[in-house]
C-alpha cells in the first residue's frame, strides 16, 4: 500500500504548527522557501533595526517526520493533486494544507507600490534608516539635526507598533502615522487613549481621517491634504495570497478560501486551508480576523486532525489583544470571546511584559 502524501504549503505560524503536529505521526512535506521563521509579529522590531531572534525552521521541526522543500509554490493542479514549484519540480499530494497566508495590500493607490516599502521589506527600511544616520551623511545633505520624515501608513496594530518603534529607536527622524480612520479606534476608550498618549510622548505626528490617495517620491497625498515624507512604510490591511483563487478553490470576493467547520475547502475537501488564507467563521465568535492570534490555533488544531487526535469542529474564542509601544511601553487589551472590547487594559511595563511573554509563547507553541 502506498503511503498517503500530506503536503503543507507555507511556513508561517499556521503552516509550521500544522506540519509539526502532523509530523508526529505521519510523513509530511513542507514547502516554503524560508530557512528561518518569518516571525511577522516582530516585523516592527526588524524595521527599527533591532535584533530579532528567528529560529530555524529545522529547529521547529526537529524530531518530526517532516521533509522541508525550500522552494516557492507557483501553481496548483487541483485535478491531478500536484503542487508546482519555482524550481520546475512538482510535488504530489493526497492531502494538501494550504497556508500561504496574506500580504500587505496596496489598495490600488497610485504610486504606492513604486514609492513605499511594505512591512515585508522591513530589513530594507532598517538599512535605509541606518544609511541616513551614518556619520557624515546628514552633514553632507545639509540636514544635521533631522535626517528626514518617515510616514507610516495604516492605523491598525502593525502601523501603531511600527510608528512607536521607529520613533523610539530613531529619535532624530520625524515620524508620522497616517490613517484613513482613527488610529487604534477599535480599542476601548482606555486602550485608545493610552495608544495616543504614548505615540505623542514619542513625538509621533498622528494624522487621522486622512485616506492616502497617491504616493510619490516626496510623500503622500491624502484626503486631508499633503504630507511630505522622505520614507514611506506601508502598513495597510492585508490581502490573501492569490494562488488559491488562481488555482480554482472556492473563495470569497476578498480572495479567502471558503472552508467548512473542519477547515476543509468546500470545493475541494482534500484541501485544508488555514490562517489568513481562509475565511473562518466560528459559531458564537463570528468571522475571525487575520493575524497570528487566529492563525496559530488553526494550525495547532489541524495538526491534531491530521494526526488523528481529534475529529471535532474547530472552535475558537478571543481573550486579549496586545501591542508593543516601543521598548518600555505596551498595551494588553482584554476582549470578549466575540472580539468585542472589555474596558480593562494593562499598560506601561505590565503591558510590555505581557506582550513579551506572548511573543515567547508563540515560538514555543509552534511545536
């Protein structure tokens, strides 16, 4: 009898957790180009030029029956059950776990892709900041006091963390955060006020109700006026990887795969879709938002399903949302199970330590 072939696409939080757990019992092939975990929830630290520990994928998978193929999936042949790779190879599967996640959306804004850096290019932003601050650079450009202005586009969690980290790590730069709505507007009143107080204390200029309509070499054009910037970091909302839709999986208008209560594709039940790539709705909780907080539990659950350790539907309830606000400040916002806000928050050092503990637990939870 031929051994069943389980293939996992993507080494993000969901994909790695699923592969590591399924690999406790069966042989699994993981397809992802990375040798180390991307650790997206620490991209704000990378952007600011801070050292970030990124464990090797091999270490996460140590002791598991997982073969890591370092290649990028370029296509799916759902009829033949094959994954097409950028090195010209194909990998056959009986069960496919699609966990290619999401990427920053440009939202069709003219000039954004040409003139802004998405958060996925965090290391390049860090190098630009370092280059502008090297001895002699500012003096030669005639800007000894201020190397320039960084505009962070996006008032969500990623944008807030980026703005705070950049302002603290690079105090000579002018940092602005630009949002189409309210910065941190989904938090409770206490949480929202704390975010604004910390950002202003770090010298961050806050531009709300300022939807970006164009980006050019000199900065941003917004619905509230012009915002000059020497460097634009794009932290807008995320969109799912387009491969699922291109391959013919049933997807929502936004491009997320439609799945059942066991995270199987409704159009191709031999394909499971997890993480940001799927639109997951849980009774009593609602449709889950994208992010590590929902992707990791999906990967853990599916790993148990594949290992034969559960056949129950996927269940999930929210408990809290946390933010880093530089090295000395943070926010832990307690929330109801359906993602609505509670009034209680932890701030200051307590909030920062809570976020640090969560960051540590994420890596440990992958195994």
